[in-house]
């Protein structure tokens, strides 16, 4: 497969489904429990991270190195981010649906995250750090940006202990579908 057509990706997200690739084969997922990061006062910044934020260790940029962020996210032993996924999301980025938050310093790109935005929902895909706190700072800046943009749902797909430290929680698929319907305007 060369890439997933943008229309297929966007339709899948609207239905609460997302792809992952394994050895070039695309698998589609819709977890029974969905990870959510709150965008209201329940979003929690751990104390140590608050101190790091005050030091401003990184320059934050948005959408200036989307492909490089995806490459950073793929630099791990096991990854679902292969050339098919990179090309597919690269096309979503070119069309204005995919976004990256990047942490830069004098040595270059040190961390960040990327995901897909449709209407008032952001579907977080992956994050990475090359230096301490880079991905965490990117997440805090993402939440600030989403709040400013009027986004009401930050989907993390699955919940991790790491995301729970930010107030992340899980909801059953049926509850998630209702949250998704509220956040996406699919009027014809």
C-alpha cells in the first residue's frame, strides 16, 4: 500500500477508528476503553514540570517540522509509524488536518507530538523526547493551543500511566462516541 487516502483516514477518525501499521499492513482500531486528556481545569501539570516550564528550556513551534516529529516518534524498538503511515499523515498535514507541536533548542528538535484535528477534536497520535521533559512540555503547549482554538476533546486513543499524571482518564466506547459526536460537526 502506498498510503491511506486522506478521505479514508478522516472518515475513520470521525467514526472513532484509527490505523496502525505492522510490517506495511494496516490494522484499524477502536478500543473498548478510550483515553482522554481533559482540556478543562482537570488537566494537571505535575509540580516538577511546572518548574521546568518556568525555565523555558525550549522554543515551541507549531507545524514547522511535521515529518521530523513523525520520524522522532518512530525512533523506538517497536513502532507502527512506517513509511505508509508517514506518507498518509504527511498528506493530512498538507491538507491542514494534521499538526505538530515541537520543542526546539540550540541543538535542534528535542521532542514533540503530532495528531489529527477535525472540528473541535484533536486525535493525539504519538510523542517523543530526546531531552528531559520535551514531550511533556509539548503536551502542555498543545492543551493551551487547543483551549484557545475551542477544541473540546483531546483523544489519546489508549491511556498510559504517563498520561494519567496529566489528569488523563478512560471512557467506555459508547461514551466516547457521544463525546466525539459533540465535538465533530458532520452536517452535510
